[in-house]
C-alpha cells in the first residue's frame, strides 16, 4: 500500500534540477523538470559507484525520455523507469510524486 510523505516545499527544488530529502531513512532525489512542468523522484544513490549524488545530477532527455546523469561518472538513468540508458547492469528505484498546495509529496 502506498503511503504519501511530505518531502519539501516546491521552492526547495531548483527548476530543471534536483534536491534531496530523507524519508523513512532513505535519501530520495526529487527533480523538477521545468521545461516539461513535471516532477520525478528516484533513489539518491548512484548504483555505479554507490555515491549519494543523483540529486545533484543534470537532467535532460534522450529521445523524449526524461533522464538524470550522475554528476561523477555520467551514467544516465530514466526518470520514469529507473533503467540505466547506457548500461543495462544498473537500475535505480523511482517513486511517484504529487504536488499539493506548494508541498512535494513522495509515495513509498
């Protein structure tokens, strides 16, 4: 069963960037893709080198698919499915996001 957790204010997440929130003991990366007016959430840990860094990664798109690139080793992951777009050996968890009255909520 999905439980919604308040993560942050919309002002805490930069346009076309990310921020990190600690929810239920897990670091969750939250992204606001302003060019698409869409919100996404993933685990913050990059599985490639086990660094808590995805919230600081660059977001963009590849063939229309929204993605984030790890700031250290540039592995790119789909913000929708969590699949690594260049190496099938890696995946990340993704989470549902909703925004209500200026608060970003993450479903776990």
